[in-house]
């Protein structure tokens, strides 16, 4: 049985109206974020860091990298699945943790930009001063 494009669009619209959009937004966002895991390299860096701490530095570049690579593959596959199925119910995350993982040594925040700044009239705001310069983690208004 063939499902026409208009029937699919009507079914998707009905699903959106029946379920609301909060779950859809989160699932689509998770899917996009998890699909770009190999660009971020968050799982690989975190696994290498955790392996160095718990298993010793001898295993960091072998076991830690392989463990992180495997987790990155799984996160990317789940991200693609969530991108394809985001209009349909079951909005809970399939792969935990839901949010992206970063190495414990660095939790990124918003960069200093007028878009995110609370007061542009003062000429400064919170966030990284120069995030592209290694070692510049100075923050204004950090609590």
C-alpha cells in the first residue's frame, strides 16, 4: 500500500496537533546535536579523560579513544534515528545522557556576543572573552 505525500503530510500535521510541540522540539534538537557528535568530539575527549583518571595514562590513547569512538558512533546513530522519527511520539531520549557530554575539565558557556549580552550599552557582557585562544577562560559575571 502506497502512502502519498499529502497523506503523510496530513498524518504529520495530525500528530503535531495531537501531541503539542514541546516534545518535538526537544527530540529534533537532540537529533541534530547527536548527529553532529563527530564534529564536537565530546564523547571521545571525555572518554579519554575519564580513562586517564580511572584506568591510568597508559590506556588513554588506546582504550579511551576506542571507547569514545564507540560511544560517538552510537550517539550519531541515535541522532539520525531521532531526526527521522521526530514527528512521532516517544519523545524521551533513547540514549542517555540526553544533553551533550563534555570533558569534565571544560564546560563551555555562551561566548561574549551582543546577541547574548544582558546589557549592550555598557560595552561588556558575560561569556568567553576570546574562546579561540587556548587558555583564555576568563569570564565576566561568572557566579
